[in-house]
């Protein structure tokens, strides 16, 4: 019992052998990153066919420097209505992470798709369609190599 109280007080619980944030407070400040990039920006390494097709968007946005999780750049673009796609670029190495999904959804008011992030946070909030869960808001934590879904908030059925 004492261990459970300690884990709850620390804001961390274990689920399936991994730590899961135990909070209803899905805010950028709860996933801090140090924004301390210095040095020359690495040229993005275009490794896939999709990255080569989007090379101008990727290179242009990467050249503006980090905008996410301290040392990373999110490059995003429209992919139709309502649709937004993105990749995450390591400003130091040039490595590109493609999350493998686009964000899109239509509601009763029209289209709604967004990707929100901050330079000083490891949290990405996507509003739109989750392939597995439907329309709503997904909260992902960036671990430096991949996105981990930490919370999904479905849209109300009348949205």
C-alpha cells in the first residue's frame, strides 16, 4: 500500500512494464526539453521516397533551426483538406523521423487538423484522426527517437 501511495504521489504508474504519466494535465510544461542547440545545423538526410518528394518543405523548414524538444525541427505541410503531415528532424545529425501518419478529420463545422508543439517541450498534440481510435486529440511524448502515444481524447459525438 505504501508503494502505491508513493507511485501516485510521484505522478508515475506502471502499465504493462512501462512508466505511464498518471495525470489529467496534458500540458507542454509537463514534458520539458532543454532548448540549448548550438553549432551548425545538419543537412536533413533524405532516406525514403516520401522524404525525397517532400525535400523542399523538409529542407526549408530544417534550415530555420529547432522548433521542438530542444534540438529537433518539426517540418509540416498540408496534404489535402483537412490534412496535415509532418516529420521530425534532428538538427544535430540530420536524421529524419517520419511518424508514418497524417493528421486529418472533418467535423460538423468543416475541417479540423492541427499539430501543436513547442521548442521547450517533448509533447506533441495532434488534433484530427487517429488511425486506431477515430477523431479526437492525441498526445504524444517524444523520446528522442520515436513518438509514444500517452493519451487520446475523443471528440464528442456531436463535434
